[in-house]
């Protein structure tokens, strides 16, 4: 129901704060809770029943397992090179000090609540796009890299919408849709670790095409909403980033800067 979007916004904001803390504690790459928030918000706004939820969970788990198996194919050529994966020990104390309370809680809760709340109040159909854009701005090792990622998100999305405007009118279905998705995904993986803006040339049409397969929508308004909500989220994230300092306690600031 439409009112459920107001539940998704605060829960997604809290999830982002916890995800940011966990990202720093485990040293995730890329850093930040972007995929966590995106996966939660998209799943939360898709209509579901008690019967379809376990099916979706099983498909997601099977897909993840298959991906991990494919990633280990090289072991068949060099079996001696394989070793059991070892998870890093989490360092939550380090992630929280000295600025974790601000970085992981205040900024994420404030930015995602404002961005998602504005998008929902304006009755935009994909408020999680604004929330994800805000997360992008808040993720990164320092202020300059965070603001740079925000600019890259907006510019890359704008250019990616041009690619989407060429792909979506074809309305690929079935095998054709799978092939287009595969090509876009491969191109995304080739560039996402090098230049985020370039990767968005392929991420944007990929996300919109997959959404169209689940729920067909008019292309023009869809492209417009993607741009508007991305700009909204990036702007809100940047404002919160600049307005909320890394450390709220003036005495702690002086002690750490001494």
C-alpha cells in the first residue's frame, strides 16, 4: 500500500547507519551501505505475499551461491591454489571511534530520512533512488572523495539516461533482455572500480531495464524521475555532509586535532 513507503524511509535510514558501521568494521570494498540500502528498499516497495517472499529469498540465495561457484572455477586448473575463505575480524571499536557516532548514525539517518521523505511527500514512485544517491555522497574515505562521488553520481546518471533512452524503447524481453543485461553488467564491472561516473553509463540503463521487466512504466516519466531523485539525494547528502561535522564534541575535536 502507498503508506508503506513512509515505513521504508526510516527503516532504510537506520539500516544505512548500521550498514555503514559494519562496512567500516569489516573493511568492505566498495565502502558504505549502498547495496544494502538498495536491496532493502527495492524489495520493500515491491508487492509481495507470504507465498512469494520465500520464493524470492530462495532465488536470491541460489543466485549468490551460483556466483560464488563460478568465481571458484579457476581452482579446477590449479587446485593447490585454493584455500578456504577467511572473513576478516570485525573492528567495531575502531569503526566507532572517534567519529563513528556521527558518521554512522547522525549523517545517514538525517540524510536518508530527509531525501526519502521529500521524495515520498512529492509522491515520486522510487524514493529509494534519492536515498541511494544520498548514501553515495556519504561513502568514502574523506570529504573530497565523498563530494566527488556525489558529482559523479549525478553526471553519470545524466549520461546513463541517454543510454537508457536508446535501450528501453526496444522493450527487450526474454532471451534478448538477458543478453542486454549481461552486456551492461559486464561493462559495469569493467569500469566501476576505475571511474564511477563512467560505470553509471551502464548501471543506469541496467537498473531501469530490470525495473521495466518487473513493472512496465512510461519511459519518459521514468527517466525524468531517475534524474530528479538522483539530484535530490545527492544534494541532500552533500548538505548533510557539510553541515554535520565529523566530531560533534568541541572538546574532543580539540583533543584529536592537537
